[in-house]
C-alpha cells in the first residue's frame, strides 16, 4: 500500500511540474493606435498606424512607434502570448508569418478579410494571440486584417527568439558577439492620407494598394538624413549578427559597401551551406540573417542596391546608413599633446589614431544642410586620458568652441575645456543630436577630437 501511494505521489509531482513548465510564456500587451511620422522631405507630418507596448491592458503608457516595439523571447521560452488593445477605427489582428498557430480567418462577401480572429475597435477586454513552440530567429509580427493596407499604414514590428545566449539557432555558425536588427519599409504619403481620411477604397481617391507609390524608404522606421546616419560602431574581427527584415511591399537589396557578409539563415531556417555575399535580396516579407565580421577599415556603409536613396524630391536620403569600425583591445594613451595637421573633412566618425587630435567631417552639414548629429566612438585606453571636443566655424582661427562636460559651449579664448576627464573606458556617445545649423549658412565646420594624458 505504501509503495502504491509513493508511486502516485511521484506521478503527481511530475504532472504538476509538466503543467508549470507548459504554462510559462512571454507575455506582451500591445496597443494598435494612430500616430504621425515626420520625415525629411515631407511637406507635412504623415498619418500612420502603429503599435505600442503597454504595461497592462488599458494602461496606454507605451509610445506608438513604426516599426512597433521589438519583442524578445528569452532563450528556452518558446511560448508567446500577445494581448491586443485596439484604438483604431477598424478591426485589426496579429499574425507572424513563419510561425505555426491555430488561425480563424474572417470573411466578407465570401472573401478573406483577415487571416485570423480580429480585435474590434475600442475593445474593453484584451484579445489574445498565442503561439506555442515558437521557432528561433527574427520574425515580423503584423496585422493579418486587410494587410495590403494595414501593414503599409505601419502595423508591423519584430519579434526575436534565440536558442541561447548570443546564439540564434544553437550552432557555431549562428553565434555572435553583437547583434543589429534592420527593418526595411516604405511610405506613400498620399496612400496614408487617403486611408486616414476615409478616401481609400472602390470609387474613392485611391482605390487599391495597386496604386501604392512610395516616396520615402526607411531603415528601422527612418530615412537617411545628416542627423540620422550612424548605426553605431562595430569592432574589427567581432561577429556581428545582422538581422535583415523587409516589412515593405517592394524588394530591397541591402549592400554592405567595403566588405562581405556570411548569409547563414533565411526565414528562420539555417542554410546547409552559408554563402559569402556583399548584397542580400529581400523580397516583400523576407527575413535573412547574415554575420558581419568587420575588416580593418574605418567605415562600413549599408545601402539599397536598388537605389531607393531619396527622400521624395531630396537626395541623398532613403535606405543608407553607416557603421564606424573600432579596432579591438585598448589604445595606447598618448605620451604628450599632439598638434593637429588640417586635412579635408570626409565622414562623421573619428579616426583610429587617438594619439593626435583628429578632424571629423560632417558630410552634408559642410554644405549647409540644416541639421547635424555628431557620433563619437573610441576603444578603451591603457591609461587615463582627457578628451577635448572642439569645432571651428569657417576659416577664422579664433572662432573655435569647446564642448564642455555638460555639453555647454565655451569659446577657446577661455582656455582648453575638457569634454571628458580621467577616461579609460571606450567612448560611444552622441554629444550633438539633431542640432539646427540654419543660422550658420553654407560653409565648412571642422570638428576636432584631442586626446591627452590625464592631468
């Protein structure tokens, strides 16, 4: 009798353990809502729809964005639950192409209007969307209702599931030191305005998505501009996983200028034989994973090989971004102050020789473009250093300004003012972001980074 009781008790423990394990899931509260997007080259803000990540249903404390917030499933957690709140005037739903789940399509006049059950406008209870046995990789979550309209209005985002820490698929080829996600998409402002103003549909201003004519081409929701150029920095020799996803309607071909990448997976499926390429074809809805190992160069540019490089009537623009490349390890601290020898500005990054003050070109800012963002990156140092960040307007040798510790400007006639003191760690900051240059007029602005021994 005791033996039988013990067996039942152990079976009960196993059953409870199984039930607990099976109910673990990553849960998110998403809200579909309206927003506007301001992009360079647009005459007015563009109406958009997007998703926000809230703390709970009805809280409405998240920011609506396009793409929507990035969702991440921790390694080992293969179940996903999204609770959806809908503040839009039309029904919406959620699907994740490439992931398997039970779906319940809805029909209007015998035609599929939604690929799965919908969330009505103004719902007072969350509508749940559930995926079990979630496949590893990066995927696009998007509206499954009238997707030709709602995805282009902005109802899409990225959800990521990795097999382990710094490893997508649990094999050597998919390990990484750093990861970057790039989402490609487009905007047709006339299309969006027609949908927002109920001028989309049969007999209206725009009758169908066949008339979709994009004017703006986006990476991670923004087109290129002088204030939006950098993707940050990568380090020479490290393995950088770049997740490429196309949430748009047209094909894009990201090209890695100056290097090759290793294509390891497509739509969440490992390739049996990885390919070395410098460009990757992304059809609409396509997802591909590449591993970038930066070579010994200062800069890696990413652009659409199909030349979607304008912001409507302005150029350059569109799908263009850049990485600065840092050297591995630490830099030797300078043994004394060095004098800068002027040279022509080229690109908005620091060079790799901290032992001298280095000019950082401003790209289009040097020709009068009205906005400026400055990105500064360095490795760590083997001894404490002081950093001085200064700029000169025009050719006047006395019109030099230093950036202080609080990013305040101090004229050079007050002496050398440090930007950072007693530094040993790597620097990766944006000290100037989206600054107006309209009052300066055309001309050249030289930036200088001077690094000296501390004290």
